[in-house]
């Protein structure tokens, strides 16, 4: 695992602290399995209300070595499923509260970053969804979110000079971060506040919340499972792979030509997901989907270093910004995100044991908010956060194999073909509509 994480630009930019957690075999108030954003933000929120709690975080590798430390660095207010789907299970007020809390969470992450000694590189400059064809622009207009605005070609080019730009939408609720630096800052903060962080400590966790390390049960009042895609090989959720690349630092003449002055996040409105940012040290860090799903919902390190997808990402980056052909791509890495059958995040709580995840790649902000919900539930708070739509959400299981393998990989392939179809027909893809029904 360590080598997988170390391939990332973010991981190579951070100095990882050494923790001295002390004795594990004792009575804890809270044991958290997973040393990523979800687990550590849970501890953060718990201590904000109850600073005397004894909390242990058990991490199988190093803190942030999973998706938390190697994602695209978008802290957005996006939610993986649409309000119309939420409305089947939640009230209009609860849905409105969800969006308000997500927007607030970005600013609260920013406040944490501002108070930290680490170079988290937080800047809230919004996000651009760029159309490079009329078909893409039509889909942007049709799917516009309430706080998004449409930019015509000239308005878009003032922000980003991506090749063949037709127009874009702009969402103000997004910040850019260095994700590993955020993980490191959070871990250091928690250690200073008395949280015991046990790295390289693999925990066996039963479905009813019994934690064992090397066969010995760890006693605690409350247990939290915060391992996202590492809860694998089951039908509850599947791992989907996002791969990333990064360039060398690019000179001023490149940025003078292509824009991105305030470092908004950006992506092209393709069916096959892409996402990118201008980093604080003036690189382009870009990611996308396309690596195949592995049989049995098994997470695969090999899929995180999929040479074909990394090559496609480099080719796409050069399509966006042709001058990139003159510069080096220095990093290539990837990681797995979790997808439930209905693509909905979840938080389950039975009064002692809690589990959450299913962020579908929108986890930087959502993990902060879901962790706040988890902390409120542990502390028995009757808060707005304790009753947001994902709390108590239940999803159907994925289909058994081979139907799961066939369906998921067909969806990935159809996404590629939908983009080709739009390029040929210059109309919104009919295959794209089929993908929505399939998924």
C-alpha cells in the first residue's frame, strides 16, 4: 500500500509525522477503524464537544494512505445523487439542510486550513464544467444546479482557455486543496489534542462492531468503521477506480496562455468522468475514471496503476492544452472510491457501532460533514446533522456475479462510447441515457 500512495504528487509533497500512541489494550471511549478523512474528522468533531474523550484511531497503513491522501483535491458541495432521488426518502427541508451544511463545511475546512501550520493550499475559487462541443453544452444547461451559472464562450475563455471551448457552467461552492497535506495537518492536530493514532495496525472488525487486533479484543464504548473502499469483497458496495496524473511545474508563459489565474477546479463535461486543478506549485493535476471493475468487488492495487488509463489522461490533457506536449508528466497514481448500488452515501448507527462512506468521489467535503453527523450521534445530540438524508440510508445490494462484473464494466465502456457518439453526431448521446438507466 505504501508504494501505491507514494506514487502520488500529493504524497511526495508531504512530510509524514511519526506517532507515539502508547498502549492499545485498555478501555477506550471511542475506537475508530480507518485513518483517513472520515475517521479523523470524526475524532476532530468529537473533541470539539467533549475534549476529555479517550479516542484510538487504528490505521492499517499510514494515515491518509487511502483515497484521503491521493484524491483530486476538490472540496466541493456536490452530492452523488440528485435531489429528485433524495426526495423519495427525505423531506424537502432535510434536502435543503444537506446542501446548506455541505456549503458550510467547505468554509469550515478552510478555517481549519488557515489555522494549520501545514501548506494545505486551500483556495475557494469555484469550479468550471467546460463544454468542448455543443452537445456537451446542451447537457450542461439541462443539468444546471441551483447555485450554478452559465458562461458563454467569451466568459469561459476569461477563466480558462481550454481548446475548442464552447461554454461552461460555474459553481461557486468548491475549493482546491493539497489532500495529503490536509490529512497530515489533521493527524498532527489530533495527536496534539490527545488522540492515540495507531498506524500499521490492522484491525479485524465484525459486522456488529467487535474490534480485534492480533486476535485480542479492543474494548470501547463506541466503534466507528471509516474505511470506505477497504470494506471490500461484498455486495454492499463496489470499488471504482479514479486514476491521476500530474505535470512538472509549468512556467508563467503557459498560464498566461491558458488562464486559471485563481485556481478554480475544472473538468470537461464528458460522460467518462474527468477532474483537474492548477496546483499551488503550478502543475496541472488531472484525474479520471475508466479502469475496469474487478470480480467480486475486490480492491486491486494493480488497477490503481492502469497504464492505459494514465496514457489516455495524458492525451486528454494535451487535447485540452496543446502546449503540454512540450512538458513532462512527472506523476501517475490512482485509488479506489466506493459506490453503493444506488450511488447514495450512507451512515449507519445502532447506538454503539457506526459505519459510513459511499462518497463516489465527492468525499473531501462530504466526509467532513458525515463525520460531524457521526460525532453528533455518538454524543446523543439532536442536531440537524444527525438527521440528514444519508443518516440511516439503506441501499439494495449489488447484483451477484457475473452480473455485477458485466454490468459495471459495460457501464464504463458505454461511457467511453457515449463520448465518441457525441463527437460524431454533435448531439447529446443516446448511449448516455442508456447508462443512466443501467446504473
